């Protein structure tokens, strides 16, 4: 039975890691130019809720269109 508990623990850790790196996954899916920077911010400051939110907002932003006519 301890093996089941260990597998469950690994499963929970994988789910938590997947949630933790949502900003990076969003940046990859949106093909952002600065995926590496978003990943580094997510990795180093994602543990604080503020760092995680900043990385997510950065990953979700769009590049402003040029104002040139």
C-alpha cells in the first residue's frame, strides 16, 4: 500500500508543477517572442503569487500594433 501512496504523491507533485508553469505553457502556446524570459520569471518568482500573476499577464498580453500609417 505504501507504493500507492508514493505514486499518489508523485501524481500530486506533477499536478502542482503543471499548475505552477501555466504562464510558461500559455507563452509557448501563444508563440511569444520572450518565452525564455517568461519561463525564468515563472521559475524564480512564481512561488510568490505576485510573480506568478505577472508572468501570466505577460504571457497573455499581445504585442501592440505599429502606429505607422
